C-alpha cells in the first residue's frame, strides 16, 4: 500500500485509491492472455549455442543491459556462482531457457506471423536483419544471409532446424596472419 | 544579437557535454599514488574510455589493454607481444611495457572486427578462445575479479 501526502500534509490516499480502481476497470479480464505462435523450445540448444558464439560475447549481447541478452559459458552467466570463460565450462539448461526467452519476446507479433508463415520472409524480424547486416548493427554481419548461422536461425523459424548448420556456424576459423 | 547568443549558449554547452562519457571517466577514479600519467598508468583499466577519441586522454588508441603473466597474480607481462589478426589475415603486434600495458595508435592499425588475439612471450603463445567483436579495450570484458559477467584479467599462463 502506498500512501501519498500533498503539500499540506493531508493524505491523498483517496485519490490513490480512485486511481487504482479506475486502472483496474480498464485492465483485461483476469486470466485472458494473448497467444503468439513461437518456434518450439524443444531442440533450441544448437540455436542457443550459435547465438552464444556469434552474438553473446561480453562486449556484445552478453550484457545485462541488452534487450537481446544471451547467456553462455564463454559470455554472460545466468547463475552468479558461475564464471565466464571457465575452462571446460558448460552452458546450463537455464541459460538455454533464458536465451530462448530473449529471442521469442523481442518482437512477438512479428515472430507470430513468421512462424505461422512457416518461416517465410524471416527478414521481417529485426533479429534476422541485424544478424545479416541488412540493418545498422554495431556488431556488423554476425550471420550473413546464406551463411551457416543464417541457415540455423531461419531453419529454426521454419520449424525444420538444420542442426549441422548451427554447429558449423559456431566455428570461427582463426585466420593465418599474412 | 546578445539575446540570441544568450539563448543559444546553453544549447551549445549541452551539445559539448556528454554526461555518459563523463561518468565513465569519473568511474575510473584518480591516478594511483606515485604513478605519473603516462604509458605505465592505470593498468587493467579500459584504456579507450579516455583514449578513445572523446578525451580526456591523448593520444587516441585504436585498441589497448593490459596483459599479465598469470591468471592467479597481477604481475605484469613485461616484454611480451599481444597479436591481433583480422579475418583477412592482417596482423598487428603490440609490445607490453613494464606495467603490462599495450596499445595501437588510431593510425597504426585499421580495426576490422572480428579480431583474433594472442598473447606471446619468448615464443610461448596463448590464443584467445573467442574473437573480439567490438571492444577496443580489453578491460571492457577482462575485469577482475572473474565472475558471471567478467573474464578476469588477460594472462599468458593459467598457472603461477
């Protein structure tokens, strides 16, 4: 309960109560929720691992202030007892869950349409456009169109996940210096 | 005319003042006692907060950081080299000084992310596990103590 007092020291509780009542009258009926189509959580781990590798470093989306927040063993950890970059570390199931939530809540209405269209025109999603470099993105083209990372994401949206693409998309070939 | 200048002056001042940047600089605190402002100062701090082109540090660095000998101590890596390689194979080496500090001037190396880093001392080389995607200061990610959101300082050897 919040009590407010005006400049004269008189309680403004009646005003607060009235405001709360008016707000309650305009709220949706209790229990009613909007339903959005989303890709399945089951089998998301390869996509989560790709997002970690391509997007989830501590200087990018491995930060708590990000709307697309990615957790993983080499980046941001969900459990305060886990260390980032720990040798032999494993991304925890809860971190995969958090990564899934991060992705599906970004643009739920648009994701709904993409999923209902079997993944067609995935560039409707900002996630895809930025990963491809088709929209201004400080991180550049993390997964250019047609790359393994792009195939991983778009196949997941289409409901036919290409696990091999997700696995190869995580790999960065260290270039030989010239 | 004076009225116009009086109206514009606050806008001009506001345009020149970046409170976010100013807060980041202030958060670094004062110089360590006995250490002069210069190449040996502020080891382990994010160099490009001040040397990133927005001041107050000079010169401007393209990328910079501090390297230590081991994960378990803060002994600086002296006389080592930190190598950067971009996807086209262009490489650049930066020597570490007596404080472990190293840097590339803004015109020394054209950054093209992602970058792949290595630390070397007398032939002993350790590669950074993941690429660098945008950070220009190692200490943006490599902050002590290690934790869920920080990697701990840059080091050559895992052991003492």
